[in-house]
């Protein structure tokens, strides 16, 4: 007589593994999305600094700031197209400018990032979920 032993995974063992994976995923996914948002926000902030440097070079050559990204010879979108940068209408006073970076996806914590000709950094988010200006610009 042969003795047959069964080997394999039972349904209960498989369900335990599925539950463990689901718990790990439910913890990891929010952290992952937060990290992605911070990385995109950093790209928007760094692009604002690049545009501000271009504005200063433009001012040195022309004695006034550019009123459009085209005047600077730059794209209005950041490197990976996560932010669109605009220059506030400064036609009344060409010695001032405010740059605004608008995210391509909703960012409730910071919303738009801003940078003025004086170097003042800002963000447009309000409410309980809003981060401080320093946290948005890190």
C-alpha cells in the first residue's frame, strides 16, 4: 500500500497571505502618493527659481521684467509637465513680477506656488490640510 500525502497551499493560508498584502498596501500607498506629491512640488519650486533667474537676466538686458514666458524664451511647463508657470500681468509696473506655478493635479496642501521679484515665496492653499510656506517650498 502506498501512502499518499498531499502537499500544497490551503485556501485559508492563501487568504492569510492576501490579507497581509492588503494591509501592507493600505499602509504603503498613502506614503507613496505623498512622496510623489512632494517630488512634483519640488520640481515646481525649482522651476520657479529657474524662471526667476531668467527674469533677472532679462531685466539686466532690458531694464524691465518680461510679462510672458515666451519673452524669456522658456516653456511655461516644468521639465516633466507637472507645473505650469505664469507671470502675473505686470504691464502697469514693469519693475515687479510674480511667478505662479500651478500643478497639473490637485495639491490641496499647497495648491499654487508663488515667487515674487523680491524673492518672497508663497502658496495659495487655505484650510486644515494646508502646509506652511516653508513646508511647501522644501
